[in-house]
C-alpha cells in the first residue's frame, strides 16, 4: 500500500500546497520526457528514411507541439478536489434531543 492509502483522512481539507506542487511537477516532467522522446524519434525516422514517413512525421510533430502546451496548462492548474461529484449520498442528520424531564435551577 502507498503512503496515502494507509492514512485515513479525518477532515475535508485538501492536500498541502507542497504536495500538490510535487504532483504537478512530476506530471510536467513526464510530459516533457515524452516530448524529448518524440524529438529523438523524429530525428531517427528522418535519418533512416522510415517507410510511411509522411504518416509518422506529422504525428511526431503534432506531439512535439501539443505536449509543451498541455504540460504548461496542467502544471499551472490546480488538482481536482476529491469527493466532488454531482451525486451526493444522503447523509443522516443527528436527532434533536428532547428537553430534560427534571426541573432546572436558575441562578439570578
């Protein structure tokens, strides 16, 4: 089990800003790594004059252009809050306590 699965949340508070920033940074690095792979792949395909180059070249170029744009958008966007959905299950309300049966003494 991961660290987040072992802990039980007792509050509706979101995750800390440092943890959220770390998750967004990891996501950004992964997307930029995929872009770097596409740059290398595009160069290799051009050097070996791969068959169907007319199909592979535009696909890698679109990936190289779209990934940085998406990576910046996703890195600057906040993570979605957990538990947010259109359907909320019915929550039981606490019963209202009845008035006490014994007399109360007022101090005036």
